[in-house]
C-alpha cells in the first residue's frame, strides 16, 4: 500500500531527525542550531509517535464515522503514564487505570477479558469449573513468576470465592506486554 509506505518513509526521516541525524546525508545535526534544539527534537519525537498511531491503523487517514471508535491502542508515552500501584489490585481496577490514559471519545476501552485471555494463552491463568458449574479463571504456578496470586474472599451473600490479584510487578508485566496482548484480539 503506497500511502502506508509513504508514511513509514516520513516516519523514518522524523526518527532520524529526532535522534540528531540528517536523513539525507546521515551526518549529525549537532552543528545546526535549529535541528539540535531540544524543543524541536521533542516535536520530532511527538510527530513520530503520532505517525506510529497512524501506522497502527494501517495508514488510514480518512474521517471516521461519528459513532465509530478506533480499537484500543497504547502509545509508548501513554504506557509511561499508566499509574502502577504498590498495592495488589484486581484485573478490572488495572484495566480501568490503563483506560484512564486514553481518549475514550475516539478509542474503544481495553476490556479485562482481553488481558485475561492472553494470560490464559500464555499459561498464567487457567479456567476451572466450580461446584455450581460456573467457569472462572484461576492462577497457575507460572503466575507467581510475574506476580499474580489469588486471595480468598467471601461475598455479601456468604459465598466463598478466590480473587486474582496483580502485584506491582504483574502490572508492569502487563504494560510491557500490552502490544502482544492486543495482537491476540
């Protein structure tokens, strides 16, 4: 697709300029007062991130319909803005925290089920059936290696159940692997 390739070519130039390299000659832009300015380089980095987003949509720059939202995507800058907590949290809380850094007016929210499906595929969670015939996800031995553990709880109706909790290490693991997780969709 020509449009995609053109955007990729422009992004390559922008990345080189952001890194202080003249994309035409391959030489340093250190002696060029404009191109070596930190604010200009920051603009190049921001532009590169925007182009990453455009490329993630296949280079499609056409107007979207009023009601259609883009699939969830997390840029590197947004990844760095996700608030990782020291306390262990459940997957819904983690997903809500991740969704706080995106613009939900234009993008679909990340669903907890997308993350847990990937964790299941990778062997960190497995599905079991309880005595009532209900299916639910439980941690495996492998889950401990990334900081996922379960804790017993009792519902307000007296039912006992296990909740999977994600430590700071597990939260970071999920953010670091979010691109792989999203490819499972």
